[in-house]
């Protein structure tokens, strides 16, 4: 059985219920809104976060309506953040298709994102669980802080791994951690179990973002973005940060500063990408990703062997081994 089948096997029926609830949550009488949402959902992705939430819930008890509303709320909040991010980053592509702001305009994209966010709040309210509502509310804060931290980092003259990890914790890892914690809370767990679930999600999220960042150093239409897209948006990620800090190459540092202020040319970005590869940046990022994977696996080792545990191991394997 492949990883995808292993992941879905324990939650196949629950995933179908999630999809039905997700679909019904997005019904509107507004034609423009329905058109934009329909476009977004053409590339729904693999539903990795809802599946993780459902698996963690099933680890501790049977999936219930509370679980499903939490899963829909978090997926809607995630989708809203992506729509808004494309406006902030002036991106014209998302998952290999045109972004909402590219098809319509920034005004429509912001309003669609706001609608998704508001619908997320409606769904989390239906959990009637204050702890889950708190998780979703704090997630919204963290995602915004992550974006602002990334923007403010442009003026930072240092090439800081510490800031990089702070950004990806707030922008990505916190979303996975919210899914795992909310999933656990939805079926009634101890504080210790909720923290266990949260930490497991954080490790997965860190692995996920580092892998995404590695993709940016290789050209692939399958991934849905060209090589160096992060640098075009002023972002310096782990591979190049490692190379810059381990070599003290003045020419590379000058290009890196131009990346930060948005003045780097395509040729300069290409040179910086090759510099990162030449000086071990990719290998370092992969090693770091696998270190977080091992931390997540060490948490799972404390659990009894079940189909849900096997699915979570397969989930981890998929995150680090995926090719897009």
C-alpha cells in the first residue's frame, strides 16, 4: 500500500464527511463570490491538513461533528491566508494556476479572502468548544505576525537562521500544530495529550516548509512556481542562508541584500541559487528537515501500534519525500 492509501485508510469515511461539510459551508447567492471560490477549489490540493486533523482526532477517540467543524474552519482559514498572501506577494500563480488577484484584481481577492475567513469563524463557532475557538483565533494572529515578520526582515542586515525559523513557525508550522491540537481537543483529551499533538504538528509543519523551500531551487512546472520565486519576492530561505553564513562570500552577500530590497535581477538570483547549491545549502536543509522528522517519529514511538499510527508515519514520509 502506498503512502497516500495508508494515510487515508483509517479516515476514509470521515474524509468524505469533511468534504461534504466543506462544500456546503461555501454556498452563496453572490455570483462573483461563487465564481472566485469555484476557481480556488479547482486546485484544492491533497487536503493534507484536514487529513492530519482527522487522524489525530481518531488517535484519541471517534471523529465527531466537533472534529469536522474544526477541520473545515482551519482549512478555510488556511485558504483565506493563501488568497491574501498572493495579494501581499503580488503573486500571479498559485498551485500551477492563476491566482484570484491575477484573474480579478486585488479588491476582489481581499474580499474573497475575508469571506473565507468569516466562514472559518462561523464553522469554529459550531464546535461550541472554547479551547478550539482559542486555537483558531491564535492561529489567525500568528499567520499575520509571520507575514509581517517576513516583511520587516527585509531591512535586517544579517542572514539569520533564527529569524527564518521564527517566520516559518508562524507562517506554516503553527497551522499544522493548530490542526493537530484542534483534532485532539475535539474528542476530549488531557492537557498533556493536547500538547503532544501540538508539538507533533509543529515538527511536521517545519518539515513541510523546509521541503517547500528546497523546491524553489529547482525548476518544475509540476510544483507550480519557477525557480527562485521566493527570492523574487525578497525571501532568503534556509539553503542560501546556510551558504552565506558558512562562506562569508562578499559578492554573494551583495546579491542577497539586493534580493531583500527587491532589486536583484534574474541573472543575479540564478547565481545565488547556484551559490547555495555549490556550498552545501541543499544538503544542510535536507539534513535539518530529517532532524525534525526524527523528532516527530520519536513522539510516535511512544504510541501503541495501530492503523492510525501507521498512517501518521506514512504522512511524515509523504511530507519529506514528496516531489511537489
